[in-house]
C-alpha cells in the first residue's frame, strides 16, 4: 500500500515548470527586448507573472539557466517563440523534455523530500532512472 501518493508531476508544477517559464520569460525580455505584455501573450501567462519571473520573485526555486543539457532545449523553445506561431506539439515536446531532464538530474528531489520526509533517492529513484514508456 502507498502511504502518500504525491506524483512527481505535482511537484514539478510547483518547482520545475515555473523555473522553465521564468527562464523563457527572462530571456525574451532581456535578450530579445520584448515587452512584458507581449511575452505574457506568447507564454499564455499574465504580465504580472512575467514581471515576477524577470524580477526573480517567482520561478527561481531551481536554477536551470546554466545547465548544459538544458541550454539547447531552452534555445529551441526560444527559437520557436521568437519566430512566431510555434507548433504546439513541438513546443510542448521540448518543454516536457526540459522538465524530464531537470528531474533526471535530481534537482527536484529536495522538493519531493519536503512533501514526504520518508522519500530518499535510494528508495525513490523514479525521476533519476525513468522507466522507458511504451
């Protein structure tokens, strides 16, 4: 029997997804010079959220901007966004791959442990060694 069923995706929604969005928003504003309201429209979020991301008030529980494996994924998402009208499935595929890569690096383990102190990487290795799907 499972005592507490906290799914990794639930943890990711609170830590990993905001980190990815913060990285994208900051890059679009600072590097590409887009206005916050335009970035908000591009990412499907509020202008207030973009402001919080760029001021590092939100979305910075995990630092991902300097991760070597993440940089090409972020760059590809940026390219799709900057070129306009990205294919939804292509963008989502890159976003999910970015999330999986972050999880595989163990960057989310600390947040899982906070939700359930019994979790240890020697017991819960789901994100670190994902099973192939299919």
